[in-house]
C-alpha cells in the first residue's frame, strides 16, 4: 500500500503530476485545484490512495489527510468511483461537503460533473452522520500529516475531527477511544484513525437523535 509520496515534481499535465521518489517517477492523479498549485521542481508531500482494478492501478493524491479520508468515504457510496469522488473534492472543499450533508442538501453534488441526481442523493443519505458541518467561525482544520506518540496522535485526530465540525469534547472522546484501543495507533496513519473515529461517531450521533425524538 502506497500511503504517501514525498519528492520533487518532475512533470505536470492536466490533473496529474509525476513525483520522483528515489529515482522512481510516480504518476498521481490530483484535483485540478491541487495540480494548479504545483510547479515543476517543487518538493511536495501528497497523501495517496492506490486504487487497483483488473486492468489498472492508479494513484490518487491529496494535499492533506482529511481530503484523503473524505475521498475514501465518498467511494463507499454506491455509484461513486474514484474519478467521481475526486471530482467532488475538486469542486467542493471538505467543509462544504460536510455542510451539504449536514443540511441534507444534494444540490452542490448535482452540480459536480459526472454526478447525477440519484447519486447526489445517495451521497447525502449514505454519509449522513459521518461528517458534521463546521460551526460558524470555526478555526481551519489542522493539516498536520505526521503524528508521533499517543498524545500527539490524539491531538492530530481531534484537530481533524474538529475541522469537520465535531465539537471538541466529542472529538476528544472518540479520538481517545480509537487511540487507546490500538497500541499501534501512532503508526496507523491519520486517515485510518479518522475513518475509525467517524465509524464510532456516526452511529453514536444517530442513536442520540433517536433518543431526542423518543
């Protein structure tokens, strides 16, 4: 599994970059916004998802681990492949994706090229409770990509969850549960831990909502 790449950009095309890592050039598909921010010769760190099919192996790259985690979440939705998930992230920020899902608003997804009305609605329904819109005036999400021990890992995970709109107290409880439940959490990588935390928070939120309605 190729989780990230660090090295100089040696070629750029529309939505793609070739990154030289120890003499090996990796072709990485990016959002157009990400690709436009790069320049040949820049040394970059991209967080990657390797998508393997019968006749193809493709690397998709992201500027930070929150985008990567949302890319992985989008691909769990029926009808959303890697290119469609990348298209959503190219047209919307993680915060606007979370906001649309929290508001049960599929219009922003329908505006994305390649996403039809049915798929747009499926995204909203399938990801409900897994992302929370940031509160007004919330600080920008932390883009830390390297975590150290348990305390640093919890801090980074709380920052990522808070950036997606979860209250700090709730984020801290979930982060602590995830990290303390895995002695190897510090080496697992933030995208993996973020998915685990979201799997805890989603059902918990739905249970709380059901209790409120009772």
